[in-house]
C-alpha cells in the first residue's frame, strides 16, 4: 500500500510539471524524446433487478476504473514504453462481485511493456501487454461504443475463462469450474512478446498482422470444483504441468482508411471511413491434466470479425459483427461453446448543448456445449460525447436471459449510467 501511495504522489507531481509544459500532459526534449502522463476515470451508477438475489435487486454507485498511464519514446519512437496502474470496484457493493473473480484490494500494474519499431511492418511489444486473441480486446478499454465490452469476450483466457454478463462484470456461475479451481486469468493482459506490423498496399487497401507468445495459464496444482458438472468433478488435476506457452495470432484487412495502430477503435465517430475484416486464433496446450486419468485438455479460441465506420452528411454509422468459439476438450461443457456479438451505433454530427449524441444497440448470443450455459443479452445505449472518448457520459440498459433459469443466474435487467474522463 505504501508503494502505491508513493507512486500516486510521484504521478501527481509529474502531472503538475507536465501541465506547465503542455495542456496535453506531454513534455518533449530537444532530441525528440518525450514523456506523457494520462489519468483516466470511470464512475458508474447501477440499478438492476435480480430474482436470484435476496431482495430481488440492487442500486449502487462506484468507481469502475481508475488508471494512471505513463508513456514515452526515444529515437523518433523507435523505442517506446508504456505503464498503467489500475484500481477499480471502489465503493462497489461486494454482493455484486462475481464469485472467483474479485477486484484487487489495491492498485496494481495492469500494463507495462517496451515497444520497438524497426519498420511499420515490423514492430514488437515486450512485457505485460494485450495478446491479439480477438479484436474486442484490442479496442481501448476507455474507447468503447457500448458502455463496456461484450460478454462474449469474457469467454477468453484474458477474462478468466468465465462467461460474464451484466456489462461484462457478473459471472455466469454454472461455467465456473475453472475459476472455482483457481485456473483463472482475470486481467486483459498477459506477460510475453507480441510481433506485429501493418502495410499499406495502396490508399484503399491496408493489412495488419499480430503474433504473440505469452505465459498464459501458469503451472500449478488444483482440485476440481466438486459442485460443477464437468469430467474432472471431484478429481485433482495439474495446471499446465509442462509449462507450455500461450500462442495467439491475428490478421486483418481494411478497405478505404487504415487502422494501423496496435490498438484500434470500437467507434471513430466519423473520423474514419473504413471496412475491416479479421480473424484471430489463441491456444495453449495441456492447460490441465487429470492426476488420475492423465487426460489432458487444450485451450483453443477461434474468432472472426467484421467492422465498419461509414460517415454520411448527418453523422456516422458504426457496425460490428463478431463470432467466437472456445474449446477446452470437454473440461467445462457449461463454459465451452460458440457465440456471436452484433452491435451498431449512429454518431449524430449536430451538437446538442456542448456535445454529440450516439445511440447504440448490441445483441449477444452464446450457445454452450451444455445447455445450462446458454444465454443471450440485449443492450441499448446512449452516449453523449463532450470531447470524444476523453469526456463522455453513457446510459445503458441490458437484459440477460439464460436458457436454463436458475437461482444463481435468473433473467436480469440492468440500467447503468457512466461518467468518463481521459486526459
């Protein structure tokens, strides 16, 4: 805790120093080196009805995310660095925190890597960085079209291998055999190396690739969840006994405007005109081996996606379609399966007051290998941008419907109001 307080004080001092030099919290030296500081904050209000909880509902205000980003570069950005502290769930009612996945009690490093750029076509990130396992993960956390990422993304290793709902926070509990056993990664990032690059074939055709090697699920010994209906029920098993690495890869093509950066947008509010298609693959061998039967289980994720930003004279339409399949060889049939995410929004050019409105809608459908894991969600949102993603207010509604309704995951309705600033 002392270490965190010291970091905050140092960061605050740096912010004051940088502010004197630039309103963008950025300083540059005579040789072209630079350093930037960016505080980021999301404050949420939430109300939901839930017949599976005592009282049938809940109202709360809390800090969803608080982050401090420090970045810099030297040698004309041939070498860069980025580090980001995260804290979240401050003031959140603990009843809402998903079992087996809770916010850490103090701030921690959610991102920390060095970047090397040899050419636009050959770049590298080394350290704690986001693996290219699907497009949704490559969208900036604070740059979403909807109020938060799709629950479909939460089936990936980066989100703890547990399907979530409730604006990507509450866990579908029947799919929790892995998390209940300690087999979990609850952060968006992973330690490793990612090679990536982009190439402009001409003004209207652009390509991009990623290839990552990360630690993935760490080695260890666990006992399976005795309450879960899975092949390893009440059996001990070893996690990644051979210390296998995690491999992920992605390719992407864009027509018209390019999306050349490592991260990309979930909506560009009319600042780009592009149509993109992509495919991703994420895998780690022998993530679990049963101690008695010696049966081994591999993790595989497959993803296909399409994205479009199409401006017109009145505003801009954002479209996204994503298909994802997750396979663990039958380790957790309530969790494994496939699904799709469809979302769209329309950014209105005409300002109302000091900002612009953008209504949006999303539909998610997940079909598990065991019907108890099937569900769908419908979300509707309204964004109000005061200064793009740097200052916005979001109102969102979500209805979660499981195929097999149980006390642990009944049909639920959520209403969320989020305030965001990113300097």
